């Protein structure tokens, strides 16, 4: 399991479940003393809490492999997208250099660079500045895409798992359930992970697939126009 997948699973339910899956004092609790169908609830014993190992649950349900496959596909797509983008930018740069009556290899020759006109040197300096700016924007876009993609998996995992945790906790009359990844010490008897797995299997629940993000794009027509004309990578918002 890679570090990104571990991070996704370790924090998957903490936000959606109010940090500690508080069942009697937290998010969207039912009316005191009443079950969802209007019946009476069995009183909850004070201090009755449980823990769930979200990584263990995801492994047992096969969700870890599902998430890893999604993340691997996203990373492969991004890598291919960036390689294509880099090739397109390199070709555009080569064309611009040739338009100046130069060869790409000339820029690696200090003697030939020194012989360039002032205007040519300025233009080459502008190109370099724009390429550096583009690389910074590309790095930021990649980071944003990866964060958004991980967050979408978090959301789908939480959405699928929370009802099962509530179901098990309700049956065991627990006041709260904590993510065991964030608990310093626990009594093994209060671990409801196996029961959550059984409930999820019984209900046939699973996280929805997270669609791959759209490709990053750059307007190459304006890339080498002026220093301010570098086009930012396209929006990473999902359709």
C-alpha cells in the first residue's frame, strides 16, 4: 500500500464523521430516546465507546485495491498528459527558435549566444521566463489535482462507510465511535471493525468510482508571445 493510499484511508472518515463519529452528540443525531422509525431506543451507557480500524475495514472489503487502482490510473493519466504537454511546448519552442534563424543547439553554444543581437537575447530571456512560469503553474495544477482526487476518494469512502458504522454502533448501544488510527490506546473488546465489515458485506455497499480528472491544457499559441501571455493550466474542476 503506497503512502497516498494510506493517507486517504487513515483520514477518510475523520472529516465526514465529525472527527470521531459522535453518534449521540455529533452530526445529524436522531431525537433523544427515539429510533428512526419512532420506537424507543435502549439507553446508552455513559462512556460506552467503540473504535473502528478504517484501513482494516477497507482492506477486508476490497476497497483499498479499488482506491489504489483509481489512484494509479490518475497518476498514469497525469504522467502521460504532462509528457504530451512537454513535447508540445518543446516543439513550439523549437519552432520559435527556427523563426529567429537559429538552431536549438545554438543556444547551448556560448560563442553563438554571445553573437546574438540584443533583441534576440531579450526574446530568448522572455521565453525562458515564460517556460519557468509555466513549470510553476504546472506543478501547482498537478498538486491541486492530486489533492482533489484524494479528497473525492475520502468523500466516497466516508459516504459508503458511515451508515454501516452507525448501524453497528446503534446495535451495540455505543455513544461514540473513534477512528482507531487516531486512538492512543483501546480495549480490543470495543473494536467494531469486523462487525462493520460484516454489515457492509451484508448491505453490499461500496464506494462509488471517482472519475479521472480532466487533462491539463496550455494555449501554445500565446505561450511565446510576451512574458505575461503564458496561459495557466486549465481548471481542475471535475465535470
